[in-house]
């Protein structure tokens, strides 16, 4: 079964649960008033403490007139959260606190040195070793420890501000210490700046002297190399051969372009003359003035010929004369074109000669420029080294001048300022009598209410069976009267109800009140068959209805264990009409099932503890009566079997009358046990059907233990069958030989 199914059979009676608060109201109110009074007295008598707070701003506030040239506040990094946290640690450092303690003579105040005024209680605690001896700690360390306990330095959220809180019995002293710590921190930052400036000047002075010598040597090397290599500088900061090579290269390119143009022009004129084409499209011909005049004369003659042709024939002397002049003009134009060709050819030859000369000069300058380039590289390296040395010298000199001026003037700008001084507090921050008293009253009231509710729940008084459960509420059950012995000692007298009882008595057999409206149970006589020899005929006066078939049959312990394992039963109810000796069947079956690997618990409900004594060797263990009387919990009443892995709940040592008043909790207990174990074996002793009716549930097997098949066993079996248990099984421990005990356990002999 799951825990859910067990919990579904039990409900919490909320009305009864919360009614416990009304029943215990006087105790709750008294405890609350006592706790409230104690809290008020302690708060009233406690020493008041005052807290003062000073605030610092972390950030540079240096004037632009005091900053070194070329610097700006924007160049300085802004402190992030880690930077502000670092400043918090610096403020609470021992060096700062020592300065404040020395300045205010805190070592002479008992508040900071408990050895000056040690209480008697403190001396007693030191003597018994519950407190360390303050005299073993140096005085300075005692003061610092006390200051650390009263100091709280923290960064204000989302700002670069730091708050310094200090608490003390003296309000003025609290303000003085908070302001003293703030001023000591600012002074330490200023001293650190001065020390930094002094260290900078001490470092820069010899470095500057050394750099001056190195700069001088580097510049001398540059001048000597330039004179030795005869490197003359031209325009654009280039050596002369390189500059000349660039100029000649430009001239050579120009000459080559001119030659190519002349050759191209001559070739075009020549091609026009050879092909008899028009010379008008040649630019050189068009640019000639003589050819242009001849062209004008040629146009004029053609115009005259055209005019005369209107009145004269072609053979007229004038026309012939004009045509002859026109032919002469064409020849002159061609002669002039030939001259242009010759001029262009001569120009191309001149350009070619100039080109050859320039090419020779360029080749000469290439070698000179290559040598000058190599020398220039060496010169540049020397010049670069000299420039670096000079720049470093200038930087060092600027830094030295700035540091020296601040050192001489004792000027050290601090990146922190006091934005709020600590004021003398007028009200103590501890103790707050009202809140402390109210909180104590509320806490006491709440704890008492919770404790009352928890006690009511654990006692079981606030539990009730769920609707539809298989068991009924029982208000009170009378325990059987124990047999009195003539003479018993004091120890046995306390457990008299669990000694040997009269045959036929057990806890399960105690008379439970029947429900007011119960249906009559059909009584069936056993059918003819093998069971008749065991059960016998039914008694006269019973119902004549034919009984249901019963599977009665005597089996041994092994068969009973196999049946329980195979059926997966959750409960096994054993009835022993022959008394305590027959209770051995339940013990042997429980051990057999446990040896098979299942979790088994045996619940002893016999009056004499006949089932649990062989498993525990004593009847003095707390058991089921203690659980019913709310004197113990499950963990207190469950014990291990000495000879197997099974567990057992004995009868117990509580008052049986008081235990049976809470017998209505027995079904709830059974449900909880079946949830925790695979099988719960219940030995009921000589109980009847009514006695075991409240122990059965889902998956229950009923067994009848027997030693001899006599009339007593037969009558008990018939009654169980007639009262609704037709599947009762007879089991006998006779002839059973237990196996070897588990390793490490004693023999059961």
C-alpha cells in the first residue's frame, strides 16, 4: 500500500485541533506575558548604544590650475565597485584605527579594554575555561578588536560614497571616533601622495641627468655620421642623389613622350603623302603658316576658275593659266609637307639622343642613390634613437618639475573628501524597547500556539477516521482482568496485566462495544466435504441457510509463509484458541516470511505477551499499550527480533485500562504499519470474530493456530466462518524445525 492510501483513511479534525488553543488559552497567555515581561525588563535594563555616521566621497577634486600641463580629470580612471570596496578595506585597516585610538586615548576606557573593569561573571567564565583570558591579548590588540566590533564601514549603494558608522555607549565619543577615522583616512591619503611625490623626484633626478648625457651622445653620433657619409639633404628632406634621380626620371619620361609624339606625327604625314590622301587632317600640317597661306591661295584660284568657267571654256588661256597655278600650289604644299616630315624626324632623333643621355645619367644616379639610401637608413636609426632619448628626457623633466613643485609646496590633492561629518546622536539605536517587547510577545504567542497545535496532532486527539473507512470509532474498551498472583515482587507488580492470563483472554479479545445499527451476520454451515471432519456440524438454532464453501485445511508453518508470500497479503491475523503455546505459529510464520526477504512486523495483542517474549527475551519493552496511551512513538515501540530480520511490537508496559480507552486508534496504527511493512502479522490470542474485526483490512489473511484438532479449535473455526471469515486457514507449528539463525544472532533454542 502507498502512503497516500494510508493517509486517505485518516483526517485531521480541524475543529478539535483549533479547539485545543481555547482549552490552553490560560497557559498560552501566561507564557506570553512572562516572555513579554522578561523582554521588557531586559530591554529596559540593557546599556544604551549610540551610533554616529560620517560620509566620504571618493573622487578627484583638484583644481585645473594646480594640475600639471597637458593633464585632465577625464584622463584619470573613475573608481568602480571594486575600487570603492578597496577604499572601504583601507578605512577599516588597523593602521587607521591605531591612529584614532592613540589620538583619543581609547586604551584608557573600559569600553575598549575590558581588563580595566572586568565583571565577576567574566572572571568566572575565564576561570572555568568558557571564555579566553583577555590578559593574554596585548592591550593594543584588545582596543583594535573592540573598535572592529563597533565599526561598520560600507559603500553607499549606486554611489562612490563611503559611510563610516561607529557605535558607543557615549554619543559624543561615537561621533568623535567616526570623524577621527574619516580625517585619519584623508590624512593617510595625503601622506601617501607626498611620499609618492618624494619618491618620484628621487627617482627622476638621476634619470634626467643620465638621459641628458645619452641625448648628447646620440645627437653627436648623428652629426658625425652625416659629415662622414657626405649625405647632402635636398628638398622634401631627401638626400641629394635620390632627389636628382627623381628629377632625371621625370625628365627622361618627358623626353620619351616627346620623341614618341614626333615619330608618330612624322609617320602620319608620311603615310598621308604616300597614299595621296588629304593633308588637312594632319595636325602638324594644319599648324604650318606657309601651308595655310598656300591653302588660302589654292582656294582663291579654285574660286576664280569656277567664276571664269561660267563664261570661258576649259582651253581658254586664262583658265589654263589658273589651273597651272593651282597645280604648282599642290606641289608646293607637298614640298612643305616633306619638310615637316624631315623636321619631325630630326626632332625625334634629337629626343632619342637626349633620351639616351638621360638614361645613362639615371643609371649612374641609381648606384649613387642606393649607396645614399643605405647610409640614410643608418642615419635614420641614429636620429630615431636620439629623438627617443630626447622625448623621454622632456617627459621626465615635465614630471620632475610637477612632482618637485608639489613636494616643495607640500601640496598633495587627495581623491577623497568629507561630505558629511558625524553628528552627536541624541537617541540610542539600541535597545528599542517597543519593537523588542512587541516582537517577543508576538514570537511567544506564535510559538505557544504552534506548540499547542503540534502537541495536539502528535497526541492523535486531533485525528479522526476518514469517511468510508473500514473501521468504526470506539469510545472505550475494557481490558481483561489480569490473574492475580499471591506473591510478586515490586518489578513484576508493575507489569501484572501482561503476565500469564487465564486461557481465552487477550487484548484483541477485549469486549468492544458493538455499533448501534449493525446488520445481522448470515451464518452458514460448512458444506459436506473434507472440512466437515475439522469443523463439525453446526449448532442447533443457527440459520438453516446453506453456508458458503470454506477452504479449511491444516497446513504447516512453511505452507502458511508460502501462502502469504504468493498472495501478497498485507496483514496476517492469527487466532490461538488453545492459548499461549499455539502463539508460536505467528512467530514462526513471521520469521519464515522475513527470511524470504520481506519486511515483516509482528504485533503482539496477547495479554501475556506470549508472541513477543520469545522474540525479545523480556516483557519490559514499551509496546502497543504505550503507543495507545500516547506514552511513546512508533520508533520507541518497534524492536528487532533477536533471531531474524523481523520486527516486533510487544504488549508494552502502560496501564491497560488507559490504553484501551484509545483503542479507536488501533485501526489507524494498523494502517500505518501496513504502509511501512510488506506484511504485518498480528497474534490475537484466543480472540473471536468481533475482536479481530477492527484489525482486518485490504489484503488480510486469517489463520487459526492449533496444536491438536480438538473441540475447542473446531468451535473457534466454526465461529470465525459463521461471522464472516470463510477463508480462515488452520496452521500448526507442530513438527516445524527452524532453520539456522542469521549470522551474528543467537540460537533460538
